[in-house]
């Protein structure tokens, strides 16, 4: 596969021939089958596969606009290098009717349920028994683990550029509450619980009130939510005399507890917020 990626990247997108587009199809196939990923965990550290991300960007530049058959009720146009996937019951995925789309080059494992409408973008990886609920987005190259619950309205951001940046990673057994947003390469470690309406990104610190520490993105590492952490939306006083006089506060995610092995994710969240 490395040779195929290298050959594609050595080709000029505007003059690529049929052979190169055939190779691009092999890349989509490898991503679709989970044999190739846009990011990989190496000894617990997530690393982006820059060649995969560069090929995806190459495909955007090389594509030409075409009509996409959406049936009598829908009309679509997109780059010819960026097809969408079709599913059958034999594959073991439930893609519930109602307007969801999965781009080719995304891996959707057997046992995954996608509720409508939802969108899974190119390069994404969604592992076994995960639920992608209504109005949820799994952005380009995002990595979603096993038995994850992405609740209604969840937005998992995509990270294509810069190519060396690790995409958003949600590890196994994580619960993400409704209307939450996780962006800019944030990593959520296994069994964490993200409460309803929590926003996690590179510019917002997370206050861990259990261990008395502040978690931030650094120059060489993304924001990471620790294993088993339960994160809820909170606030802290804004600085300055005017803010103090007006009683202004700034949104802040808070880690309010850590799950233990006997605690169900939904129960932990419910008890913490009650």
C-alpha cells in the first residue's frame, strides 16, 4: 500500500490518468475495509498517517464535479473522486433510513448503527458496536472506537490539515452526550463520559477538580481527556473589573469524577448531574 500511496502523490492531480485513479480506488477500498487508517495507536500514542491524509487531499484536487444519483427526491453534485458507500444487510451494519451518508474511504465496522440523519466523512474509522445517533457528524479522518455512543447532535470534528496533525480520537466505550462537540485533534481516552453540551477543542482548558489540575493542548500534544473521566459543562469567572462587576462567567469543561469498573457510563453521568 505504501507504493500505491507514493505513486498517487507523485502524480499531478490535474493530469492524472486512469491508472492513478484505479490506484486511488484501491486506497478507498483499504480504508473502507479497515486495513488502512488515517491515524494509528502506537504504544498508546496516536500518530497520523500523513500519506493517507495527503492522498485524501490529492483526491479533492483531482476530482471534477459530477451529478450523483440520489433518486427522484434528491439531487447531489460532488467530486468524482469522492464517491459514497452503499451497504447491504450482509455486511452487518444498520444504516437506518432517513438521509444518512457515508463517504467512501471511511470504515464502518459490522455492528455499527447509524441513525438518520448522520454523516460519516472520508478517512473516518468507526469501530464495532458503536452507535452514531441522529444529526451526528463523524468528521474526516476521525477515529471512533468500539462500543462508543455518539448521542444525537454530536459533532466530531475532522482534521485533514495540517497533514501531520492527529485527528479527533474517541477510544473504546466512551459515551458522548447530546449536542456535544469535540474538535481540533482532541483525544478522549477509553471509558470517558462526555456530558451533554460539552465542547472540547484546542483552545479551551479542562479543569480536573478531582486531581486539582488543568488539562490543555501543548505545542507537541493535543488536548487529552483521561481514561474514565466524567466531563460536564461548567463555568469560571471572567477576569477584569467589568466582568466582575457584571458577574460574567466563561464556559469551562469540568472533570467532576472518574468512573470505576463497576459504574455504567450513563449511570455515572446521571448521578453526577443530579
